[in-house]
C-alpha cells in the first residue's frame, strides 16, 4: 500500500500464517516430548529390573548409581 504499509487483510493473512506455523512447531515439539517421555519410562523400567537383579546378588546398587551422579551434574 501507500507509504510501504500493508493492507489490514494482508497483515491478518501474515499473522494467521505465522500462527499456523508456530502451532505446527508446537505440535511437533509436543510429539517429540511424548516420544522422549516414553523412552525415559522404558529406561526407568530397565534400571528398576537390573537394580533388582543386582540387589538379589548382594550388590549395593545405590552406591553404584550414586557414583554416576557427579558426571550428570557436570
């Protein structure tokens, strides 16, 4: 339009397109988060099962797991 300004309908169309793009990105991020949470749950189950097996053999699992904590915090 005059003076380099956009018409109201052009602005609304651009805003709607930007909102749609962001909604798509949010949906994709939520899907990825869900996938990660599923994987985390599976890993927690593995740790629980292996911990039980090690404890049954007299191994101090808590000490073993505590030894990896500083690596994760670094």
